[in-house]
C-alpha cells in the first residue's frame, strides 16, 4: 500500500501516524534515560516507517537521535558521519540542520577544535529562526557555547550564558534544559575550584534529571559531587555520597561511567584513608578495563584515571612509573586532539623533565602549551603554564649557579632537594588540573 493509498484509507493512515508518535516517544524516553541500545531499536523502526510514509522530518529526527547517541557513547566518527548525512539529505528542514550542526559542534568541542565548534554552533543557532519551539533549541546551543567560554577560562561569560539558559529553561518549563544548564554550571565551578557552588549546582542538575528520568544525567553529577567533596576534604560526606553513587550505578547499568566511578572511589581511598596500595590497585584495574574492553568509554575517563594514578605514584616516589603514565596519556590525547588535556600533560611532562634537569626540553614543552593556550585564548591554563615556565627558568638559573658557588657535594644535595620539591609541586599541579579533565 502506497502513501497515497494510505491517505485514502483514513483509518490506516491515522493508525500509522499514531504508530510514528508512539515509536518517537519510546525512542526519546530511552534516549533520555541513557538506555541507548533500546533507543536504537525504536529509531531504526522510526526511520523505516517514516521513509515509507515520505515523512522526511520524522526520518531526519530519528537519524539525528542516532547521531547524538553515538556521540554520547564516545563514537565520534559515527556521530560525525550521521550528522553530515542528515545535513546533506535534509537541506530544507531547519530542525535537522540545527541538530546536525549542533552535533558536529559538540564533536569539534570534544576533540579540542573549539574554534570550529563555535562556527558550527553559530550555524545551528542561525537555523533555529524557522524552527518550532526555537527557544528550547537555543538553550541547547547556548549551553554548548557556555562550555567554550569555560574551556577558554572566561568564567564571567560562561556563567552569564549558563544563567541565561536557566532562565529560558524555567520559562519554557524545559526540565532537560535545566538539567544540562545546572550540570554546566557545576562543571564551571569545578574548573575554578569552587567546589561548594559546584555541589549545589550538581544537586539541582540531579533534581531536574529525576523529573524526566534522565538516568545518565543523574549518575554523572553524582560522581562529580563525590569528587568535589573529596577535594574539599569532606571525606565522611563523600563516603555517604559514594554509597548513593554505587547504588544508582547498579540500578542504571550505564557501563560507560563505570571507570569514572572506580576512579573516584580510588581517589577517596587515597585521600581519606591514605590507602595508597588499594587506590593504586583500583586505578590499575580501571586502566586495564578500558584498554581491554570493546565497550565505548569516554577517553577523558582514562586520562583522568591516569592523572589520579600519577598523583598516587608521586606520593610513593614511583617517579618513573608516573612518567610512563604521562607518556601513555599523551598517546591517548594525540588521537583525540583534546585541547585542555594536551595543555595539562605538556605541563606535567615539562615539569618532570625539569626534575631530571633537562631544562631545554622542559621549556620547549611548556612553550608548546603556552602556544596552544594563546592560540585558543584559554586564559586560566595560559597563566598557570606561564607560572610553571617561570619556575623552570628559575630552577635552571639556580642550577647554573651551583656550578660556581658551592662544592660538588653541596651541589648534589641542593639538586636532590630541588628535585623532591619539584615532585611535590607536580603533585599540587595534578590536583589543580584533575577537576578540569571532564
């Protein structure tokens, strides 16, 4: 039966339209819960039926949802392929153009191409003019632009953007928009080490996520609340929240976040209990889990896990092991072009090289980090990197002075002290950088 025949048979046509609505609601429901495998089943049915009905908008919406789910699962290549496909396939449907460009912008953002990301978000925003419920779509796009300001270290503009989104979300009773905006606000405060305000916003994020049963958006901020409490030194409350986190994790079965949960638990064991060996064992387990698994884990989880591992190894004077982990993190980051992580680990490697008194190589690494931070206007990391470079240059001058001012034994003693002081400084830098890896 053709579409024309269906329209003649009004009952069958109406039933088909109702079936499309039912499939769409089911797909959206599973998507917001983070149950992507179930959502994929419904989006595939939607695509087939919508194509048969010549319903380009619904077909495009279903494909768009597929792209966003692949992105959420860490499959950037597939997400990019789908987004480019829908932009080309549905050029006259503004909603699809908005979704496609927004997804490409998020991929750019995740891969560190923030200038390209901004361009694609602007293209998405421009297409909202002729879309129903345009304010809702603008909330999503402006939320992503707020992330760009956050990455650039522009706290004022990022916060203003987040607040604007929250006002729009509440005005439109858009609970999903409120969930995203409060999550962005929490991560913004974490970036600037304001953990108390971060916790307040993550709790609000969970509140709105529960209203729409958006499961992934319940678990992820729960993990970040635990990390914030640990960094504040509120270990007993962190333990309470960890039990909640583990309970939520068991009920939701969102496997992509298992590494983040285990890494946070290891951080608590190390900070609260001083259990270096137990924490080290757990981060090694996470490392092996991600590398040996075929599941799609977020690369940030492995990089963050390595950062915690490095922190513990420095405490145990396992300097060579820490350096190996820095090199491993570099290999991961080079595949993703992750901008902030690149700057952080260039700093770490440079500081390590200075501890080995390889000052020229150390300064070259820091200069690379400064160039990245300058080119992309990342203020907070630029200032921190410049401070680290000043430290290395001062160490080099002091080291040169040792050659003429003191005996060989005194020189060796001074160098050993400088080395230990520097490893202590590196550990502090890891703690500074840890919340920014997300």
